[in-house]
């Protein structure tokens, strides 16, 4: 990759292992390139050039977009699992018998 200058930030992506984000000449972040890009977007005044330059990297990490029907199905499945777990717990509680005290 290369070095990207924007406002008072410098994003150095030349090292494939670690990206470096500088603000006013001081190291702000060193680590994952995607996290450095998102930090730059969060801290920059004008984010449009940054988003345009790194659109490919940002689109790869886009969160899945669930439809409302998908969410309903996931919620129903979670409820069924929870009810099943509760039923098993009550069944185990009933099986445990206390010894009779004489």
C-alpha cells in the first residue's frame, strides 16, 4: 500500500503487518489496517475523501444486513432454545430426591 495524508493525519500502510496512524506528527495508533482506517474516519473533519480512498477495504468488512424476517426467525429460535433449557432444568430438579429424615 502507501502513505495517505489527510488533514493533520498520516496513515502509513506500507508495512503489511502493522498500520500506523499519526496525528500532528505523533503516533496515534499502530496495529490492524482496518482499525486504523476507521479511527481516521472517526477523527477526521471531512471523511468523504477517506471513505472514497478506502471504499474497497470498508466494504469488505461491512456488517451483514438482516431482514426483519430473518431477525424474527432468530428471535423465535432463541426463545425455543431458552424454553428447552428451562424445561430440562425443571426436569432435573424434579428427579433429585431428598432422603427421608427419620
